[in-house]
């Protein structure tokens, strides 16, 4: 019987900017997606608490994961509130 490995949900981003696992990647090249990436990069290392809101299914958790993975808090407790 094959053993099942648990799926990985997070991976720290290396200082050189390597991408996290694909499930945490923001996909797209539209101006709106570029704006979201820019805000993530601007906010990630500020130490500020961030609230992300939006409609169901718009990718809030992906944005939050990217913020966490690019922040100086990576590896520390990560609390999601729904």
C-alpha cells in the first residue's frame, strides 16, 4: 500500500525572490494583478498588520499567503481569521 505524504501549504521565499509553491502564486499579467503584487511588495516588510477583504473566491488567502511568505515574519506564527 503506497504511503501518502501530506501536501505542503507554505514554503519560505528565499531572499533572492524565488517563487513560493504554485498554490501560493498570484497568476496573471493584468494591470490589476500587477497592482496587487506591487502592494504586497510594499507592505510585506513594514511590520504592519494587514486586513485583506473581498468577495468569496477572489483570492484573498493567496494574497495573504504571499504577504506572509515575503515578510520578515515568515516562520513565525501565522494566524488567519475568517
